[in-house]
C-alpha cells in the first residue's frame, strides 16, 4: 500500500494532480531513473543544467570505453527510447514537459560533445554554455518545437534542435578562427 501522496492518484479525481519529482518517485519505476538522469534532474536548482553537467561528466568517463560508432548508436537508441520513457515519466508526473526530466539534455549534449571532440576542456565548457543558452532561452525555432510538439518526442526534439544550433555556432566560430 502506497502512503506517499506525491505518488498516489485519487481514483475519484478525474484530473490527477501533478506529482513532484523526488527520489521516492524516481525509484518507483526504472524508466523514471533514466528520465530523471539518474537523479541529476532532482536538483532543486536548475535541473536542466545539472542534467547537462551529468551528461558532460558521464561523456568524459565513458568516452575511453566507447568508440565513435558506439556513441552514435547510444545516442540514436537513447533518443528513440527517450521519446518513450520521457513521455511515460511526464504522464506519471502529470506535466507535459517536467523540468526534472533531463534525459533530453543528456542525449542532446552527448551529441554535441561527440561532434566537437576532440576539444579541450575550455572548448567543452563553451559547448556547455552555448547549449545551455539555447536550451534555456529557446529562441525560434526551438520555442516553436517546444510549444507545438507534445509527448516524449516533443520533450526530446527541442533539445536536439538546441544541440544543432550549438553545433552550428561552434562550426561558425571555428571557421573564423
């Protein structure tokens, strides 16, 4: 029997109340663990930024074990699966695109890092800053996708567009240097 009101729906209430992300909620289903970025999305301050930092640290840690092709496969599979399980977690939370769901930032920033590698720490830091800018500010057309695409695909896609713009800025900068 579940006694935590943050994870229990009232069967008589036709519109379940949004649930707060917590460690307890995260541990109720393995897909929540992935969606919430292994807990990085539970940060009370700037969960998207903390999720992106997790992506950066995990990329650095795993890059010695994975080839470029394996990273590519992980990112493609992570995007496709993320459309499903981020949507699942968002539905369980009762919010269209909950900020604690950070798998979208993880996959998108892994893509950025994969395509800018080799890069120095400073180069990776600039990639982080530019990606966070596009992900937080959501200039057009990112804002359009964020507002009009729904479900797990919508959660994932606007971050991929932010990654594309990050890579475009980096490519333009590299052309001028």
